[in-house]
């Protein structure tokens, strides 16, 4: 998990904070998620957005506000869109590129 700073606050590293939810959704790809997050700021931000969107989805799911259904539906759509983007990034990262040598 994280580590305590000298002031007692819990400091969470990028691998714990930004990728935890993505790894729960794609457990078989946890190593690929860590590898991609280690070298790609945009992917880390995408994972963080995915986690935040799911937190908002859960908040609206239990809300008693009048706009609950509309906001929950928006969050569901956002979570699904981000899930698809992460899945596409993982597919792309998992592809093996074969470079052909020029013919002589």
C-alpha cells in the first residue's frame, strides 16, 4: 500500500493509487497495467479518471437527490467509456511488433 510520511499522512504511490481499480477490473492484466503505468503518464491519468468515475457512480447510485438517475446514468456511461479506453490501451501494449528486415 502506501507509506507514512514524517507528518503521519499516508502517501500513496502511483502504482497503488492510480491503478488499483483498473487492476480489480482487469485482474489478469495487472502486470501489463503496472508496466504501462510505469512508462505512460497518460495511461496513469486514464486509470485515475476511471477510479474517480466509479467513485462518483457509487455516490450517485446511493444518492437521494432528485437528479440521481440522470447523474448515475452519466457516470455509468463515463465508466464504460474509460473501461473501453483502458482495454484498448492494454490490447495495444500487449501486441508484439515484428519488424521485417529489408530484402536484399
